[in-house]
C-alpha cells in the first residue's frame, strides 16, 4: 500500500512539474509578444509532444536576446553621423531602427561565377598587409578551404592578424574535428566558433545562428554575398555539381559598416571587449550608393523585415526575387499578392529542387497560392541555386545572406546591402534573366497525400 502511494505521489509530482513547465512556456510566448502564427505552431507542438516540446522550446524557441552577455544591441555608425535627408521610405524605416543612411562613392563588383569568386578570395588574401577577418556559416574540409587555410597560415606567419569566425551548427563537422586549424592557430591565427554547440541548453541559443558572410581584408576591401567557404560555392575550376551563388566586392564606407558588424560578432563570440572598426580613407572608390542592413538577435527591432515589407508595398513596376528557400509569413504573402493586383511584374526565381527537403515541402503551398494570384514562378533546373537577391523597380537591389523565410528574416544573424546604382541593377537584371532561361514555370502534379503534407507543413513553417 505504501509503495502504491509512493508511486502515485511520484507520478502526480511528475505531471504537476510538467504542467507547470507547459504553463511557463505559454506565459513566455505571451511575454515575448510572438505572432499568432508562431504561438499556434508551438501550441500544436506542445499538444502533440507535451513534455519534449517544452525542452525544445527553451532550446530553440527564443528569438531575441535581451542583451549579448552584457553588451548593448548592435548600433552601426556612419562616417559623418546621421543626416536629416531621407532618400526614400525604406531609408526612413531603416533610420528609425538605427541603421545609418546610404553611403556614396563605394566601388562595387558583382560576381556570379564560382571561379571568379575563388580568384578574388585568394587574391585578396595574398594582397592583405595588416589583417584578414572572415565570418562564414559553412566552412567545409575540402581542397578549396585547405588552399584558403594555407594562404591564411602564411599570412599569420608574416605577422598579419588573422581572425576566422565560423558558425558551429552550419559547420558542425569541423566544429567537432578542428585539427585542420592546427597550423593556423600555431602561426598565431585565431579561430572561433559562434554559439558553440557543447553548452548547457539554458546557457545557449542554439536556434540563433550566424548566417552572415563577411570577408574583410585590411578593413578596406570587402567580399560578401551568399557564398560560404567550400568547393560547392567557389573553386579554381567549375565542376558539374557546383552551386549557383553570388558574391560582391566593395570598398568605401560600406566596408566600414561591415567591419563594425564583424567586430560586434567577434566580441560576442569571444566574450571580449568590443573593438572599434577602422574608418577607411575618405575618397571616391566608385559610383555605388550602398546601405548596409544587418538583422538578427543583436538588433532591438526587425529593421530588415519591416523594410522588405515596405519595399514590396512601395514598388511601382516590378519585384524580382531570387531565393533558394521560400517559406514566407502571411505579411510577405499578402504584400506580394497586393503588388500583383496593382499590376506589378512579380517574379519568383527559386530552385526546382533545393538541398533542403523540408524547405521544399513547406514552400509548395505558398507557391501554389502565388500561382493562383498569377504571379510568375520560375523553377531553376540547373545546379542548386543558393543566391539571394531582389530587384525593386529600376531603383534598388537587395543582396546578401538573407533567404525569404522566417529563419533568415526573424531568427538568424544576417546582413544585406541595398545597392542604388543603375549600372549594377542592369547587371543584376541580366544575371536574373540568365537564370530564367533555364527554368520551368509549372509546378509538377502531386498526389493528394503529398498535397495534404505540404499544407500541414505551413503549421511548422514559423520554426523552419
């Protein structure tokens, strides 16, 4: 009898603790003012797997950090301080969120060829004289990264400051096997993994990944875009299975702002004092007007997301989107359909089949909804299309690390550039047209079971 009573008390205590944790989870969601879609998604998950889901929520469900180990939220600076003149509505939204106005006289080189990208990367490493700072999501152990590491090691031996910041989840294989960095570290180079995986859950934010691609040389030259560091993205010779992606090279004040973002990420990852980025020489490097926009948990608001919605609503002629993953929220879907109803040329260029099966399952119902609104969808048939870029009318292009999904727009550490230059917009338009040449316009037929599964995936979309 005593044993039965003891078992009953243990079982009752277990359920009491479990229900308390579920209640705590729900209160936390309400405290964070999450979107109704996100709350419903998590509540469904809690109903299906009530106790495991609570653990997962506190492991990956946090979207914003109140601070970064005592550090203030990221605040970008411009060379001459904020001016009072707003270029457009987008500029006003960005400034309200603490993003500096666009800078002028930047150089800009658009790169869509993997061999050219590799050449620029190696050339800039070899030409560097003071420092090299690299931040990437994916860093694989292959012949391309071995060449990069060998060049970085030589530079470290020459006395240059070499810093390599790698996301631990995006590069989980080398996170657990870091022997390839031995020579670089012995030469004085520093290698740090962002948000290490081997931490207690309550001390970690495993869901918040650093997806930024920032490659800085002497804090004067920048390479950025969608390309990570591996043979899939860049290589001395093009291979049959190489991905389609983009990179750009720039010099000027835009580089200074990317440097600020890197310094902030480096200080956070290493728990060290924040170092001021070096202001570049004030001279005309080129004709590009660029506005640098980071997004993620290190910013108080959602400047990029707000600006994207505003840009869709404000477009007058066209919106051409290139993205590898398309899992938008209701606001973006509504904005795109409204833009089409106003008569705009809306195009979505995305892979026929991506490298993420869950993303492909999740996107299908959204693409069907766009087709019903007569929006032009182009399914690229070539190698994996990993590039991210958007054209708004003939006035501005957005390119960088951001995908059109909830993870990129509302969770990850990301960074993009809004580029204002007729020459560059024409060049990007030509590149987008080449992608559309090798693309299909019809979504393949599917079974009823597949159709149900794809619609069900919309429930999970906020967490993807």
